[in-house]
């Protein structure tokens, strides 16, 4: 073992560094638990508030455009938070706060579909639910897990 390797291991195994590494792991676990809870709640909301998954055909009249916009804007904002804000956050606490904001924005269209779209458009409710679940999936907190880093290709 070289001097540099021994120095690195000695520094890494110092009690203060182990505490910081352990805290990062604990915070990452909290992030994963919160993400999973938000993901599961998306389906639970439909069963508890909506009475199960909607079924049947939409009414013949098309749904108002403003309802589609109301469902799409929070999903777009959540995507901006995930791909533009979170990568710029240097600390896990900042990532956690941004993640919670993004998860809340991702779930907002589900409430819109239940309360604004209503029972007249069950297929549209399912479409909004699927889009919201995909938006929630993008927040899987791999970015907050210690030791996980996606290497950027030199382009």
C-alpha cells in the first residue's frame, strides 16, 4: 500500500469523517423512504378519495383545454425541479427540500383529476394518473445516495 492510500484511509476512517458518511447514508435513506411514500400515495389517493380506479368511457364532449393545462403545468414544473434545480444543489438537505417540492408538484395533478376533471372523463383521469406516476418516478433519489454518481461522457 502506498503512502497516499494509507493517508486516504487514515483520513477516511477518522471518526468525524465516518460520522459525516453515516449521516449522509441516513439522510439518503430518509430520501428513499419519502420518495417511496409519495409514490405509493399516488395510488392510495385514487382508492381512498376516488373510490378506486376510474372505469368506463369518457363523455362525448371533449374535456376543456384549461383542465389539461392545469394538469400539465405542475408536471412540467416538477420536471424542471428534478433536472435543473436538484443537480445544482450541493448539500443533501437542499436536495431533500427540492425533492419534496417536486414530489408535491407531481402529485398535484392527481387531485386536479379527482376534483376538477371528475367522473365524466375516467380515461382522462387514468392518463393524468399515469403521467403523475412517471413524474414521481423521475425523483428516485439516486442523486442523494452517497457513492452514486453518473459519469458524464466528454462530448
